[in-house]
C-alpha cells in the first residue's frame, strides 16, 4: 500500500478527530419533525446533501485545494476558502465546517512538519481565512500526493458516513441499515467525485434549500443531540 493511500484512509476514517460526530447538518431537525423515519428517508437525505452541496461545492474545493497544495499556493487556497465561506449561508453549518477544518489542520500539522500546512494553519489562527473542512482536507491530502479525484471520493464518503452515523443515533435503524445506505451512495459518490475533479472554482455551486431551512430551525429545537 502506498503512503499516499494510507494518508487518505487515515483522514477519511471515522476515528479521525475532526469533530464531525457533533454535527448532523440539519438531519436532527428532519428527524424531530418526523420527516426522516426510515432507511429510505435517511438515504434520500444523504443523497440530497451530497448532490446539493457536498459534491458541487465542497467536493470541488477539495479537488482544487489538493492541487494548490501540491504547488504550495497559499494565497489561492485562501481565496478559494473565502469563496466557499460565502456559499455557506446557514450559521451552524458554516461554523461546523470551520471547526472541523481547524481540527483537521491541527492534526495534519502535528503529524509532520510541512511549510504549506503551517502557513495555512497560521492564517486560520490569525483569522485571515476561515479554514473550512474541505479546504483543510484537500490541503492535507494534496501534500500527501493524493490524486484530486481520490481526495474528493474520500471526502464525500466521510461526509456520507458522518450523516449516516448521526441518523443511527436519531432514528430506529441498525448498523446494517447504515451500511446499506452507504453502499447505495457509492455510484453517486463516484459520479460526483469525477465531476468535481474536472471542475473549476467558477463551477462551484450549492442549492439545498430544504436542508438549509432545517439548519436554520435547528437552534429552536427543544432538545438537541447535535450542534448543527
């Protein structure tokens, strides 16, 4: 197994301490309102998130930053980070992405000395760039020479796994149900990753109003397990 593949597996693993376990990205609202009750409902939610935001916005950012990291272009990486920040309209979602990105960068820097990651981490710590999770993820994998499409595939899988994990805590589903949802996402993830790897910054878009509205309602829930 190549070192770059090992790095990809480490950063995409559910045990990686990015803090994603604390977030549902609107799923908790859907569950409490009775709109996500079954495996089919959860599968539809995950698909909507991948198709409407994680693929065409976050995934494109992962691909672009992985290439920028290889050329050590901190300025262009920060510009892309700002563009992604402007696309995240829900405060809880924006904060979650930035928090997960900061954690990812801190771990990446702690795992080995790297000038590009250090410079990007310093910019985040100084408030000069938000350091969103797709940016941090793409930066770490780009420095490990992971191919852009592979980096996006790993990011989208980890995103789907995060949402499935939240779903298993919110509704009455078993572990096998969760794995079936993830298996159903494979063709979608592959298609979205291929498309994202071929996209430019001008191609980035996000449109999932139902999930965004759920995110805006989330702070008003009487009881919450998740921060988003």
